[in-house]
C-alpha cells in the first residue's frame, strides 16, 4: 500500500491475520487498528458447544451495541466473568485482543456500524438492521 502511494491511514480493520497488526503499526504508526467483530464472533462460535452458541453470541453482540466505550468494556468484562470458567481458552484469546475490539467506539456513533466488520456486505447489513431497529423503536 505504501509503495503505491498511500501516505497515511486513520483506521485499519482486519481479521486475525497473524502479523498484520505489527506490520501495519510499523508502516503507519498513527493508524488505529480494529479487529473485525464478525470474524471474532465466528471464531468464538467455532470454539464453544453448539448448545451455548446462541446465548454466547447474543451476549457478545451486546458489546458493540452499547452507547459508549465504557459501557462496552463493562459488558465485555461481564462476558469474561460469565463464560470464563466454561470457556477459559476463548476468554484468554479475547483478553489478548481486547485493545483491538473496541476501537470503533472512538468514532462517531453514526459510522460505528460500518467499521467493526471487514466485510462491506456484513457492514451494510448491520446498518440496515440498525435503521430498521431505530424505525421500529421510534413508532
């Protein structure tokens, strides 16, 4: 990217590609790094019992639906407390990437839903769902 003329970047959004964050920090030290929450959720799903998946996903989704970062951190830590005993390995992995999970809260609320997923279609779907939810709650 840099060799093609990209001088500065505000935010990188990535899945868990090994080494990606390190290289990006070296190349663009002022850029923020957000881990794709859709990929994080898929990873969690692959490591928990099928019988727990729906409940875990519903609770994890609450993290990116909070009004601010402080509230999201509280929900995330409650998630750790609740699921840590049954899924210590999952919680350990989440704690390791925690600094990269909530970066999107540093941006205006209006664009947050478009920047926590690397997949534009997933992002667009989230925007549509949020608008539908807002419209329903406004009635």
